[in-house]
C-alpha cells in the first residue's frame, strides 16, 4: 500500500511582447504589399512574391518562425534565470542535475508490512518477519531478539525516523537507546505518519505498554502531514471547532482513472519540470496532488492549521501522561536538507517546540548538534544519513546512535 509525507505564475510578459511584435510585423507587411510603388524606381512585388513571402515587402512565414523561436528562447532564458536565482538564494548546487519532484515524493515501499487501519489509516502488521525488519504484537518493531512486548519501561513513538527505515532492527534509535540506558525501549514508530497519527497511536499503546517514560519523536515534516486528509494514502485528521479538536476518520480513496492525451502530456511535462528546483518548490506547495500524486497516491490538504492541531494534541497527551505518572519527552528530528541549508529550525518546528515548552514537556532537539556539524563542513553530515549520490533519506545507524546519545543524556538529567 503506497503511503506517503507545486509553476503557474511564471512571467508571461516576454511572450506577450513577442506576440505583439509579430502582430505589428504582419500588419506592416500587409501594408507594404498593397502600397503604391515609388515612381523613382522602387519595384512593386509580384503577386507570386507577395503570396510566397519571397519579395522585399513582407515575410509572413519566416517572420512567424522567427518570432516563435525568439519567444521560446526568451521563455527558456527566463526559466533559467529563475532557476539560477532560486538555487543561489537557497544554496543549492548550480550544476546539480536531480529530479527534485521525485526526491520529495515519499512512498512507503515496505512490501506487505503495512495494513489498512480504520482509525489510523495504516499500521504495521503484527509478527512480521524479514531479514532486516521484524515486528511483535501491535506492529511493534523488535530491537533485538525479544519475543514479546516488554512493559513498564520506555515507549518510543514516531514516524519512519523512529521506526528506523533503511537500517536493521538493532540500528534504530530506540534500539541504541536501550543499549545506553540498559532498559527496554519499545519501538512504536510507523513510517509515513503525521503528528496527528503519532499521538493517536501513542494513545492506543499507552495502556498496552504502560511505560514510565514516553518519548514522542516528531520529524519536522510530520507537522506538515497533519494538515492533510490524504498524504499518499487516506489518513485521519483533526478539525478545530471553538478551540476543541474534532477527529475525522480516514476517508476511502476513489481511484482516479487517468487516461487521455492531455493527462499523459501533463505527467510528461511534470517529469521534466521536476528537474527544476524552483518549479518543485512552487508546485509542491501550490498543487501537491498534481505534482506528487497519481492514480493511487493522493495529497489533499485539510481545512486546519497543522501547528495548532499538533499543539492541542500535545496538550491532550500531557494531561493524560501527568494523570498516569508518565514522564513525557518530545524529540524533534529533521531531514538533512534542513540541517544543511537552514540556520535554525523551520517555522513549524519552532511553533510546536514553543507550545511543548509552554506545556512543560521536556524537549530534546537534534537540530543544533547536527547543524554544528554541517556548518563546518556540509560533507561531514553525510555519514549521519542514508545517501544515494546527493540524495539524503533516513538516518543511518550512525545518525540513530547520535539521536540515542542525545536522548540518553536528557533522560539522565
């Protein structure tokens, strides 16, 4: 089941200007073809010359082709200037050839691991077995060779960064944390989750695991996912009415049968425009369903504020953990691009971190330590993430160990 988690406003004036130039040129040619010859010796074009454009007075066919070529050159130059300017401003390599659209399309490619769930959208299967990824009851990922869920200690929840995609069972940060604190750490992470799904799963697992410590892992991008009703696959979401949360269950996906020459042409154009980082930045925000979606993957925004929803959910969770005597820790994580390109966390991350601190939730943030590494040398951050060329994905075993060290220190304070 694929899961997940935009340029229409390009300048048009150069094209319009060239079209106007072509129109005036054709009018001028028509006037020259019909005017009276100068008696001093100017030769009037013959009818055949005027018809074929071979005379001296007008060039309708050549003029149109020249104007079309000029318009195309101007359009390409404008797009190139926008792309160069965007890359200079954002610090992207000027000569890097990459499909930026593809890099932002997050797809759960875990075979038959996930299964549909009426409350959460999808969950990992229980007792799943593979050479590198194994689960216990309730889809809990194994850390080592444990055969059942160990209760009464530490529960970790989150998305694929917590679950530990692209690394083995013993290389996720919950597994490394267990080695450091020498206490069982139950890994309840689920790939592709938004912050809303993470907290809903937490509320389901609390009475099962009965932890003394709860670590909620948020990838900054998870906040954005909470602002969607579909993020690749249907997911639950929350409306806010009079300051109160209102749960909305996952909706069924209506498979769109996308056929026809115009749809195929649009997807063909989308593929090639995906190599322009500026187009990816704008279209990913303006029309994510077209830019990232397909017949089976859909991206639909919810009528809510994902930061507000996340903060209200954290407030609800804090009241519950306080009542049950559970220590609550919020762990913020980031994609490599944010760590490399930004001097501070994103607005979404700062907003959620601020409300967590207001609620008295202990905050552990991985941004500053990783940014300190990347600021000295961007290549130094590469060992902390899984990479393929210049594409960064999930954290590597080293990155997960780094995360566990931060958390172990925080738990010891």
